C-alpha cells in the first residue's frame, strides 16, 4: 500500500483552541498509508479531527464552523522517521473572520472534491 503526504489548510478555527482571541487558520501535514489519494485525504482529515489539540468546540452555526480543505496530496516512497504533528497557525483576516457572508463568498471557489470536510461529515 502506498504512502502519502497530505497537506491540509484549516479555516475559521476559534482562537480559544490555541489560547488566543479571534479566528485562526492553520496548515498541517499528515503522513498516511492508503490505497489511493482520496482515501489518504479522508484518513488525514480524520486524524486532524481526532487530535484533541486541534479539535474546535462545536459550532453554533455554519458561520462559526471550522473546516478543512485539501491543499496537496502526493505519493511518497516511504514515511519519514520523524513525522511530527500539530499545526502552523495564522490569524485570519478580520474582514473574512467577522463577515457573516464569508461562507457564501468562499463556497463557490472550492472544487467539489475539496469541499467542506467537518466533523459531522467524518462521523457518518
């Protein structure tokens, strides 16, 4: 079974996850073994949502929901010895984080296979 490096970008995470105020985004890399790139993506997303340090609190509305988008998935010959974990955080732009219409503005820009992946979708 091949190995994959999956890079994910997170959007709209509450700052409380990292002890800050405001909305934050993140980049994270997960190394997985899977049958194909699509399964590697699903496995990586599930790993992120299961990580207690990255899991956001339950959202009250779609505008508050944190979500992930696939940035890149690539096959690798073998897994690196030190794979690490965690994420690189960045403060989201205030106009995007505070806008009530950010969801409808971003929605059309995503390709269908890079669509919203949230805990509700993984739990099914």
